C-alpha cells in the first residue's frame, strides 16, 4: 500500500493546470508537445541559423535538461492566451500532528556520489549558460524590435495611418450626423409651419365666430331698441300700461292648471262662459 501511494504521488508530482475562459482541466506535461512548441516559437521569431541548428540538435536529444529549458521558456515567454500553473502534491494540513509511526524517526541524509555530483554540476552549468544566452538574445531582439530606426519609423507611420483613419472615420460620422440633423430640422420646420397654419386658421375661425356673435347681439339690441321708452313716446307707454295691467300672481289647482292673476276666473268657469257665448251666437 505504501509503495502504491508513493508511486501515485510521483505520478501526480508534475502536472500543468491549464486555465481557460470558462473551465479548468488538468493535463500531463508532455515533452514532445513542449519541444514542438519551442520549435515553432523560435522559427516564428526568425531565429538566427546558428540557434536554429542548436535547437535541432536539442530536438534530436530529448533529454531531461532540454525539457527543463523548454518548460522555463514556455513559462517565461509563452505567447499562449491561457496561463499555465504547476501544481505540486500537497501534504496533509499543518494543524495535524505527526504520525505515530514517524514520531521519533530521523531521515538519513541522502549522499550523492562524487561522479554524479560533478555530472549534475556540469549539466546545470550548461543549462544556466544556455538559458542566459537565450535570455540575452531575446532581450537584444526585443530591444532592437522596439528601439531601432526602422521600427520607430514603422511605428510612426502606423500611428500616422491610424490618425488619418480616425480623421476619416470622424469626417464620415460628422457628414452622417449633419445629414441626419438637416433632415430632422427640415421635418421640424415643416411641422412648425403646419402648426402655425393650423393656429392661424383656428384663430380666424374664432374671430369670425366672435364677429357673428357680436353682430347677433347688435341686431337683437336694435330690435329691442324699438320698444324702448323715450321722451317722445312716454305718454303712449303710460296709457298702454294703464290699459293693460299685468298681474304676476298665479295659482295652481288640483289638475295642475296655472291660473294667472288674482282676479282671473278658474278654467272651468272660463270654459262654461265660452260655451254660453258660442250658444248665444
């Protein structure tokens, strides 16, 4: 059981967690994929022929050292759109005590043979030298690509082209907005003209109605003026009033007949008198 646990621990010791936009998936570190990745990266960057030969030689020898170089390069200078995070096997939490089986156990320090130590030292020195050369080369290339005269001229030309394109787009937008503004102003002007004409017509109709009402009032007053009492016809009006007295009193009988005046006879008596007058006639 302990051997199987250690084997599983060694198998899960080196993995890459590739985080994409919406999901996380864990894949094993493949040396062939990383080798092809570095090969494409160097050739896309137009590497010098000498370095291309070095890369081809390293490709021919799929060694552990080269895989380390590839891993460092892909971690430091990868143009990949997703991030790569190396996850190690985690031990048990700190708050848990030491197991009883390891309470008084003192691990023996591993001794490295001198020959193996010298070989590892040589490999590490070569690795550091190669990595330093690659870093300096990439730094020089990046500096040359960003500060050279041709690069600066190209950047200036690109900025000028972008500026001219922005001016052209701005002019197109201004022309389109001006056309829309003229169209809207024309529609508003036409609408205002129609509203003004409607208001004028409405005001004319109102004035005509007021004029007709005034003429009707004047006509009625003229008709009434014929019956006005003036100094010339005051005697005639007095005699007429005396001959025709007006009594505003009235009464209502049970049949809802209105009998005007205090000296007016009932309707039945009036009807009987009318019949007598008709018979005598």
